């Protein structure tokens, strides 16, 4: 069982390195506890979905091209573009946007995590296939604990005085640029940009 725990930690860390940077970007645009909770919920929903889908539909997931998964990179790309406008609206209608903002952040986090999840699928499918009975439960618990630890660490970093000062002075510029770059990174990583260009070229657009 110790080996299962060690393997679970290695698998999670190996697939979470890219997502941690994404998590910092997502938390950097949160002002309220409810918004941060939305990000955490989105991460856990994405983790649960990846575990369940990799277990139940491993054969079909392997057939999904990375280029299709990379389309989720459009989410942070659009968020980065509309971010300044949305922040201005939220200042005027803060109460109205409070719940909607949290739900949107949960959805954004969920979709972005899935879009950046090609590596997860490649690692999770063979790893999960090697687990039996209680071993799978142990892996799920380890993943859940580590996900909470990662979210806590990201919040601590964002809450540090140096980071808060930096974000306070430059958030209107840095945050949208970070989201746009994140979207471009996800699409480039999965080959989605070249795939879209090829599609547009062949469709005569």
C-alpha cells in the first residue's frame, strides 16, 4: 500500500506542475472568499471528472485528439480579453455579480483544467489500470488531499504582502495578459493552433 501512496503522489505532482501556475493566475483575480471557493470547487470537479472518466472511459479518452482538448484554451483567452470590462461591471453591481462570479470561476477552472489535462490522461489511464480494489480508494484519497494542499499553497502565495502589492498595482494589466498567455499556451501545447489554422485553410476561410 505504501507503494500505491508513493506512486499516487508522483502521478499527481507530475501532472499538477503546469496546473499550479494556472491556479495562481485564477486566484489572482479573486477578491472574495466565495470566488476563491469557486476556484477550489472547479479544481475538485475537474479532478473528480478526470479520475472517473479515465477509469470508466479509458479506451475512448485515448482516442480524443489533443487538439480537441486544447480548445478549452479558448476559455482563459476570452476571460483575459473581457476581464477589464467585467471588473468594471462587477464594481457597479457587486451584490448581483457575487454568486454569478463564483459559479463562473468554478466553470472556468473546470474547463481550463480539462483543457490542460492531456498529460493527466496519458499518466492516469495506465496508472489507474494497475490499481485494484482498495488501492484505487487510497489513490483517490491521496489525490484529494494533495489537491487541497495545492489550493492552500496557491492561496497563501497570492495572499503574501509582496504579491498583493504587486497585484494591486498591476492587476488590471498583468491578470488579463496572464489569462491570454495561459490560453495560448494550452492551445499551443495541444497543437490546437496549428490544427485550427489547417482546418481554416482547408475549409477555404
